[in-house]
């Protein structure tokens, strides 16, 4: 009983916090869709949803209801026959799936709670008022519900907030890639991102030791990343290649505005630099991380003899 009361209190607090956030109607619609798939029908009575959206869904829900009822009747008949044939096996299966369902639901609700916390400070892209994709949500929740690690639950809360407020900003490939990343790879990739610059169109690391005699790659061990670890990041599809490429990055108007490990910078690399560039998935994951510039690397970057970069006030 106490456990149930705790759950009820959790949901009351959940909805109270959500209702405190001033949100436009299209964001509320996206939240309804996302949490409806993730934690069920309880949310409908817990939030001030736009009635027009609910009415648009009602016919679809009623149409599906009769089909679901027929399927459930047939499923119950089949289950009954299985219980008669091997009741012990069926009982074990029930215990297994019951525990699995409860654990998955608990993970989903934890992620939803993290999502609400993230929404309190989340920036909203008013230019992208699209409806969140339900196929994307199916992939998201099927991956997210298996995560028991608290750090991953936090990250998935951030992912959901990002996609609700800026639909199609995180690809399904990125979701699947996050599911494949263990804590060790996550730590290595974070180290790399702490060296990275994002212009909005390109995310890259200026390579301080690229060597053309060895296919344009070199060690980043001074910054905690070995060649083998770079190869792992390439193999997972987080960077395009350990081989750096030489590019010039500049604009006709003057300095390029960018983000360097979470800090605003301005630069002009018109003399050319060797870079390792991140893939789309790598860039999307980078945008979810809390980054801190590596001081040793910053000293290198800001003292390149032929190029210019500075922090923007």
C-alpha cells in the first residue's frame, strides 16, 4: 500500500511540475503523444491538454478498440488452453513477463520524470512546430525501457525533451547507437567532444598531430584518447574516420561563430587545418553532453601560428 501511495505521489508531483511550465499548444500535443506511448493513459487526466487534439484522436481510438477487444478474446482463449496443457510452464512465464513489464514501466516513468525536469530549462524551436513522429517514439521507448543506469535514464530524458521541442533533430540511428554505447566508449567519446568545435553545419576536432606519412592520422593520447580508441569511435559510426582531412573554414563576412566544447567562440581557419569530423549521430549525441574544454588542448588551439580563434564574450 505504501509503495502504491509513493507511486501516486510521484505522478501528482510529475503533473504539477509539468503544468507549471508555460508551453505552447503544439508542444503540449507532442508531450501527449510521447508520454501516451511511454507511460500510458494516466497522463490524459493529469495535464491540461488541448481538447481539439484529443477529439481528433478519439475516432481512431474507438476504431481500434473493437479490433483490440476481438484480439484479446482470442488471446485469452489461447492462453487458457496453454495453462491447461502445462500450468507450471505457464505460471513461470507469467512471473517472468510480469516482472519484466513492471521493470520496464518503472524505467519509462523514471525517464518521463527526468524529461519533466529537463523541460523546465529546455529551449523551444518555434520555427519547427512539427508533430513528433510516432515511429520514432516506438523506437525510443523500446530502447529506453531497458535502461536501468541512472545516467542513461537522464540522457534519455534529455533526448525526449529535445525531440519534443525540435522534432526530427535526433535520428533513429542515433537512438540505436546510444543503446550500443557502453560506459567506457561514452567516456572516450566525451573526451573527444571536449576537444570539438560545432559550427551548426560541421562538428570537428582540429587534429594537432596529423601525419601525412601515416594516412593523416595521429595520436590524441595527450588528451586521453589512443589510436585504438579512435578506431573504436570510427567503428561505431561516431566519427567518419580516424584519418583527418585538410580544410579551410572561413566566411566572407569575417569570423565564423561556433561552439567549442560548450563555449561560444569565433574563428578563422583560412590557412587550413587538419580535422576529424563527427558523423550526424556523433553530432547529435555531442549536443546531449555537458562539455568542458580540455585546458591543454585549448592552449594548443588558441596558439596555432597560422589561424585565429578566440572566446566570444
